[in-house]
C-alpha cells in the first residue's frame, strides 16, 4: 500500500500535465484497485478495510475523475471470499460452540463476500432458514496497523497536495470501528424490523379506516 501511495505522489507531482492527465487518472485508479505489477497489489490483496476504503473512494465520483469510479466500483462485488476453515474458526472462537451444534445445516460456500465479512446460508435446528454474516479473520487484529497506515497515507497526501484530509481521519476510523462490531448492526436490524412492523400496522389501520369512512368531496379536494 505504501508503494501505491508513492505512485500517487510521483504521478501527480512529477509526471502529471495537461496532455496526459486522463492517462494518469486511469493508471492511478487501476493501481489503487489492483496493481499491474503482480507482486504488488493494493485494495484487492490487502482485502478487509482496504476494500472498504476503496469503496468509499468509489462513492466520491462527484469529486474524483471518472477512472476512479470505473475501477474502484468493482470492489462492491469483487471482494475475495475466505476459506470455510477460517470462517469456522472465527465463529467458534467468538461463540465458543461448534457450528454443527448451532445449525442443522450450514453451506460452506458463501453467497456473498464483502469487505469485512461474508454471508452463508444455514438452517437452524428449528428448521428456519437464515443468512449468517461472519467477519473475516484478522480484521479486528489488524485494525490498529491498518488505521495507522491510513493515517500516514493521508498525512503524506495532505502535505504533498495541500488537501484537508487529516480532519476526516478520526471520523472515518470511528465509523469503521463501529462497523466491526456486529452487535451494533444486529441492534439496528431489530430496530428497523420493529419500525417496519409499526408502519405495516399503521398502513393496515389507515386502510381499514378509509374503507369504513370514505373521504368527503371537500376533504378530497383539500388533499389534491
């Protein structure tokens, strides 16, 4: 990742000019996504939080040149899957129980793999089919060093390009740290379900009320 940052510095501080600007944008964006040099890769091989940061860059298509979105938007569905053995180890270390004790069935092949987690089909012993989201190994352990590298890259780019990048670092890191705590996500999912249930109940009540007491012509005109 450090080599990638050096390439950004060289490309925009030394090689950049009006004639080759689009080529520079293309090369740098591709290098961030996956370097042409086989032995060096950025977001793809570093995986985890680097994929998440790449996805964040892709969402800034209103600020960055088009090649950045072209390449980094691929990170939304091209994250590498982790082997089932490693996923099993994460699950059993976290819950202290073997997968077979919790689930009647558990598909070792993920149906989706994102930046920090992947999702597997499973069936509870009650017979209910569920989707199980499990965090990839070492994401928590590498968080400190990954965020240090994130800070250093932003520090260098801020000094080199006179951009106010460091003021956003703390908020980005705090947001990423929350994303690693799946208990927060679970609580939000429960809250969302309750809200939808309330909306459904409210809509049903309103529908029944409208059927029983049709609006008058004056109220219809006011609504229009």
